[in-house]
């Protein structure tokens, strides 16, 4: 996410608190938040891909494999 996008998110948040947003600004804010959260999720998943868990028996498994729920197909 570039700096301009973050600045715009902050501008809209400040304006929302101070005077409210127009319908167009609300729509823009919603889209920006969607992009922002998508990027945060991507970064978080990338971090989890690099985390390993050592089991009690000494084996080391990737985090996502170690904590996979029994009903997960992936």
C-alpha cells in the first residue's frame, strides 16, 4: 500500500469524526479499507508461512500444517 493511499484513509477517518462524510466519500473509504485489510491479510499469511512449530515429539511442522483443523481440506 502506498503512502498516498494511507494518507487518504487517514484524511477520511479524520473528516468522518469531525464533520461526517458524503456518500461518495463513504464509498471511497469502504473501498480503501477493503484494499488495506486485504494487504494486511496477505502480509499476515506470508508471515505464517515462515513460522514453524516444534511438536512435543521433537518434529518441526509448518504452522499452518500443525494447526490445521481436522475438517480443513487444504
